C-alpha cells in the first residue's frame, strides 16, 4: 500500500505534480496476468477464448494504419489531458478520492501509481457538477484551424466509459472489442495492448473515437469475470429498468457506471495490476 501524506490542504496531490511524475502517460501497458495483486483475496482475471460469430458488426480495421497520424493525435490528447488535470480543485479531488475510499484523513491511499491515473481520468472525464471538467476545459479553448486539433477535441467530447471483452487481436496494431454495456463492437488501436493481452481478456476504461478507430485515454485496467458479472447483474439490470435502452447512456448514467466499475475493480485488486508506460 502506497500512502501520500503531509500534503497541502488544497489538493491531494497537486495535479501539476502528477504530470511531472509521468503518471498520465497514455497508451498503457497492461500486465494483469504476470503481476501479483497487493490486496488480499484478489481473484486474478481468467483468460478465456471467446470469438464472436458476428464479426461483420465490428468496425473494420484500416488496411494500413497511419501510425504517424496516430502518434500525432496521441500527443495532442496527452497534452490536453495534462492541462485538464491542472484544473482539478482540491474539493473535486477529495470528493472523487472519497468515492473510491482512497482517503484516510489527509493521506491518499494507493495500491499503485496506476490507481492515481485512473482517479485523475475519473476526475476530468466522469465527475459532473452540471458539466465535467473536460467539458469546461474544451469550452474555454480558443478556436483552431489545425485539423489534428479539431479531431482530438471532438473525440474528447465524445468519450465513452464501459467494460470491454477482447474478441480478436491484430498483432502490432490493435484489438476488436465488444462493448459489454452498449452491445456494439469497436476497433481499438493500441500496439502495446495488442502484444500483451489475450483473446477473451476483459478491460474497463474510457475510449475516444478517432476517424475509423478508437483509442484509450490511457487509464484502462483489467477486469475479472466476477466483477463484470456483478456489474451486469446488479447495476446494469437496475439501469435498464430506469433508462430502458442502454445503447446510449445519459451523462449521469455514464458517470455512475464509471464509479461502479472502478470501485468494483479496486475492491477486486485489478486496478493495481497495471503498468502505464
């Protein structure tokens, strides 16, 4: 257990320091099956083999991924996320940390630095006070004529949080994933994940849409079958009763989904099984 104590009362920790620590790296490297969890009683996520017969519904992979464009867009995304992190107030940080039981007085309790990355992602993209910090941040940006900037800003405004099952891996390129909440299928471009994950693996986290494919915001983490089943049986069942169609979630429902998935994964120990590089 990592503890950060003796911190200023304004915020735990100062968001500007997070960037210096290199926690907000983007494009994380997952090693859930080789890393031993710190928490007691962790159920290691099993790796199954599940390949959907409805592969025609999956967003088609580009015949030739423009890796230079991908890297440019990833850099722009990282820069904006780092800037948005600096807008987190002490009140917001403490409120979000308390949501996941990460505060003990003036101490921030972490199993690993990866949990701080996940918390920051929740603070800027999910937590709402009428609007999210990311929505406020994007609204204050000056207009731009830069094509890449426009693409990334639009993508950040359309992020989605969910649980995903890996259905097919394109080595060195990305993964076909099934959104277990909304039901549709996406192609996720991530070279590292395509080399470290296995078919059937489960992920929780946020994706954003780029033209022809999706990318992570850099804060995905492995999920166990038990956590996915619990979320589906309890939260999603209740959500369907109140909202009906869950193929398009309300902003409030998506915030609650993110909180439920992250909280369950932290309790299960899988959020500490991540090495963001």
